[in-house]
């Protein structure tokens, strides 16, 4: 004899509960938090470097948590901007989870910060289901990647509130097809704000900074916004 | 390979929910949204690894895939999408990011063996 019993439990319930409590903490501190996701090599760190420098020069207290499988190279590189930066070494894990964020926020006075950026591990598949309590999810795509990449990895681009195109200074050199890329992005995400940037030339950096600063610390297109 | 994290979450959630004297679990039934980015074959493989040495070691994993459902403001109805990379209403073409299903991962139920252990001997 067998018997079926209902369980009805979210698989990522623990992560979601912790993310919800992180979101409440950010909201209380009035802190906008963004979670940056992209393939390795899209230029997250270079753009973040430009963004943090712009923030520091403008008297904005921006901080960053950067996730990588190994090394603290990115944290060292970003710390040169003068912003507080911490590295999260995942030791091979392909994405960040909410508990890693809360562990690495210990001792930081969130009330003294104006902006927190979380740079996820470079990966277009795994980070999409893991809510980190962010107010804005940012998906990045460089002009050197395929224009149809959003159609191949729809989950992550669909989940973004803001889509950032990087390395646009070399768009002509790599014969990037702008219309094709926009059509693919719009097909998987009709509503996200799209911002074109170049970390090298400083293009779009202040627009991105203003967008992230103005994001309300609640909601976003994360897993369960209605319960946030 | 986030399937391993997900598999560990499934196993630990079920094991924690099981009372000490619970009968043997034959099957764990989960419903996985296609937008979760989970590959069912990889999850099955990772589940076997995660369940090894636990009370779920002999329990099979049954995966039901949940397709994407969005709310179309024009049709004022929930619409089923054919895939995961076109978020427009299949009936009228209105763009919609208002996802109602296909994103979450849920442990739906457990199939338990009601025969007391050793009853056949």
C-alpha cells in the first residue's frame, strides 16, 4: 500500500526567506541594491570599476560585493576606486545565494551606504533562480556576444529589471547588429530599461548610476515581488 | 550546475519535514518551472548524489515541468506560452512580463510506503 501526502514547499524556500529578510533590511536602511548577472567576459567588473569611481567622485557612498569561483582579484581591482568592496569566493559554486550575502554584510553599516552593487558569478543560467533580496536585477550583454544570446538564455534576461549593453565603443568594429540585439532583448523582456555603456569611454555610466540610485528598495522582477 | 544546490535543497527540505517514525519514502514529486533554468536530467543525477546516505536514498525523484503562464492585460486572461523566449500574448501579441506560473520550484508531494518495515518477513 502506498499513500501520497502533500508537502507544497518551495524548493528554494530557505533562500527566499533569507532574501526577503535581506530586502526588509535594505528597505529599512533606504539602500538600493542591484544584482549584476552576465556571462564571464561581458565586462561587469570594468563597468563596476567605472561606476564606483563615478560614485566616489560624486560623493556617493557606493559599495560592492563581488562573487567569483576563486581569487580576490576583482575586489582588489575595485577597491582602487576608494569604495568599500568585499570579495565572495564561492570555491567553485556557479552562483551567489542569499546566505553568502548576509555573511559578507556583517560589520557594514548599511545606513551609511547610498548604493550596494552585488556582482554575481559570471554565469547566464544558474544565478537566475536565486533571489538575493535585490531591488534591481541587472543583466549585462556585450556587443561581442551574439545578438541572439537573450533568446538562447531567456531566463536570466527575462528576470532583469535593467539590461545593460557593454563595450558599445567597439560596436562598429565587431559589426554589432543593434536592431537584432534589441529585437531579441524585447522578445524575452518587453519592459526592462535598456542602457548602452562603455566602461572605457565612460559612456552611459552616469545614466546607469542614476537608474540604480533611484530604484526603490522594494519590488523588482525577482521571484516573489508581491510578497517582498 | 546549480542543480546540485537545488537537489540538496530538495533533500534537506523533505528530510526535515519527515517525522522520525515516518514510513519509507518511495517517491518525491516536484514541479519545476521551465523558467528556473533547471535541466531535468541534471537534477535527477544531482538528486541521486544528494540523497545518497539519507532517508531518501531509495526514493525516486519525479519531475513535472511547469510551462510559462503570463497574464495578458489586453485579453484579461492568463495565457500559456509555448516556450521560454517570447513574452508576448500568443493570442493578441501584447507584451507581458507578468508571469503567473513557470518560474517557481515546488516540492508537491511524497509517495510513502504504508507497509510497516519488515511486515513481509
